């Protein structure tokens, strides 16, 4: 699902929202999450998951073209941890799809 798909879904579910309003709502939410992570805060959306920042320590890597050692500096990267409800919903849906595929393969 892309950002524009999310806007379309929001506009379709809430007929009182114009496409422009839905686009503004999605942009506002994503900007708020991004700003919070940039400031080092954790973002938790109950039932969906949480976003946080992980630190990657500096390390020595290899240039794949010539094999030379390259120093890779420390990084801070966003990390998403799905919530229990999301994990269970994905697991249930995956199990349903696998069962359907097995039935279709038998037939």
C-alpha cells in the first residue's frame, strides 16, 4: 500500500472528507510520526505497533567492488515493532490464505 492508496482508502471510507482533506490528514499524521522520531521520541499506536529509534554501532565493512575495508559510521535508524493485535490479525489472515490455497490445490 502506498501513501496515495492510503489517501484513497481514507477518502472512500469517510465520504464527508474530500480527497484533499484525506491527503492533508495522512500527511499530518506521517509528519507528526516523523517529527517525533527525529526528536528521539517513541511513537506508540495501540493495537497497531510502535516506532522507535535504534542505534547501529560503527563498524568496518567491505567495498563490494574492490574488497577494500570501509569505516561505516554510527547510525540511528527507525524501527517498527508490530502490536499484538496486528501480529495476530496478520497471522490469522495468512493461515486463512494458506488453507484456501491448499484446498484449491486439492481440487
